[in-house]
């Protein structure tokens, strides 16, 4: 451009000087390795002509030298490490979204409660329960009874889930209807409705908190070490741990005091005493009815019709609720202090696939969105979860697909029971640790 200006002013431009192209470029950088035979040549000029005032035509050419071969650069190890760090995911890190972002992604109709639809599930399940009992009593042979126990125990568990919806208010918008249906369903399987409802509310409000959570929360190392051998054996041995629920209702978890039946328990506020007494009275009435039936049809028949299915139901309840909060292939965090929040605690819950059982127990395995928004009816949970997945990203752990029966979860359960024993007494973000001496696996150190 400077040469052009000089030419227009009548001053001759400077002569063009072309350097001789160099070949065999040498670099001390081992990462830059042109071929030994490489050389540089003058490219075809990019030329244009301009007429100056002196009448001469000037050939203004852009002559560049380009290598015949392209240098090869090796990837930097630092870059590879940086990319690796970018791909790593820390489940204990605060999420880049908030609760409102998830709520906004869920379709509005998923929040609508249809009491008639809810009642239709109750009618369906109760009809199946009575039909199974009538069929088993009529056939009364030892080929049928084991099948009946499995089927009826699963249906008892389905009744619990519907009562669970009543406790959350996702059954209907009518508190009285929720209370009546909840008491009928839960009392029939010996669960104190209000006592459970209040403690379960505490669980949801404090999910993922080491000390304040209520259901299947971890013990601190200090509390773990105070347990006697029978308690440790019961808590960390299959299938005994899957029979824990009735004992939890009576005495809660290790390190906590109170009972779901007693109105003065630490679980309840003074204003909730009346509700607790009502539920305990309903539970007592059901227990009395079972005693009367023992005299009417005999204890053996009652054991076959009700007793064994009841314990199958308990095992379902403990199995499902435990795996909602344990057993992921990557250890999930538990929180204390300022690190805990409702959102972060809820994101440590897990969805599970139960195959054909999904529909029978009302999609209770679709648990992450339920924990964050327990007001959503169970029949909208799958759709709500699909809508929320893009927001949740890696904080949502896709469940392993199940066959017709969720047998794949048995291995996950056994592994977690063996490895997830307690968490550290210190720290606001902690992970489960294993006690290697629990099962007699102490390794003697060689001197």
C-alpha cells in the first residue's frame, strides 16, 4: 500500500526484492519434524496490475514461499490431561442448575392429580388381593402356596405404595380422602399411617444428609463402632437386613430414639400427637382383627394367607427403599453442614428398573423426580423424568435395564451390603466406607 501511495505521488516505488527460498528447514524442536527431503518453493504469484500516472504499468505481485510438506505436531500431554479432567464427573459438585430449572422442564399436566384415577388403582389392587387369597384358600395345595406368597406379598407392597401416595398428597388434593384411604391401606399391612407419613416427610426434607435423614441414612464411624455384634450381624447380613422395617417402626435406626407408634417420640411435633394416636389406634384394631382370625380359621391358615405374604411385603419394601439410596457402581456422596441442600441431597437418589413389577408397584422405581417433587402422581413420574433428563444431565444415572423380573438387582444389593457400612465422622461431603473386619476378612500385615 505504501508503494502504491508513492507511485501516485510521482515517486518511483522501491524495487521489489525477492529472497532466495530456503530448503531443508531445521528446528531444534523435536515435535516439529518436516521430512528431510522437504523444501520450499515460490508459489504462483497472486498478481494484479495498476496504471500509474507516469504511464507505466506496474505489476504488483504477492509472492510467498510455502513448504511442500506440512509439519506434524504431537499432542501435548498437558492437553490430554486437560481433556481427561473435562470428561470426569464429580457427583459431589454443586449442579449447574436449580430446582426451578427442573420444574420448568416438566409438563404442566404432570402435576395434575386425578382422584378417580388414583381410586381405580386402589380398587384394582384390593380386588387382586382378595382374589389371590380366595384362590389359594380354595386350591389349598403346596404347589400353589409358594406362588401365592410371592404374588400376595408383592400386592401388599403395592398397597403400601398407594398409601405412600396418600401420605405425600399426590393421591388427591383432598386431605380427608388421602387420610381415609391411607389409613385403610397402611393399617391393613400393619403400618401406622400418620407415624410413617410424618417420618417419611422428614426423610424427603433431609434426603442425603448424614445426620438428619430418616430412611436408610449412613451411620457415622463413631456410631458404627458402638454397635454390638448381633446388631452389626443383623444390619449387614442378607436376608436379615431385608426384614428390618417392622423393627425400624418400633425403635428407628441406630443412633436415633423414638417410635412411630408413640405420640411423644422425637419424630413428632406436639400438634401431631392426635394424628399419631389415631394411626396407632387403627394399627391396634388391625392387629386385633388378625388375632380374631387366628381363632376363626386357625394360626396355620393365617400364617399361609397373611403372615408369610406380610414378610414378603416387608422384604420388597426394604429391598426397594434401600436401593433407591445405595448400590450405584460409583460411590455417591452424603452431605453435612453448608454442603447439603435439598437439591444436592435429592440428586443422590437412584432410579431402578423392576421389569414387569414396575406397573404392579406403581412405578416407585422412578425415584429421582419423586424425591425432588413428591407431589407428582405416580402415573406421571415416567413422563416427568423423561422431560427432566436434559436438565439433570450426568446427575441423572440411567438405571440398568431389567428382564421380566429384577434379578440383576440382587447382585447390586449384596455388593452394597458388603461394602457400605459407615461414613467418616469428619467432612461435609463424605462417602461410604467398608469395615474389612466385619466378615472376618482382617488381613495380617507382614512384618
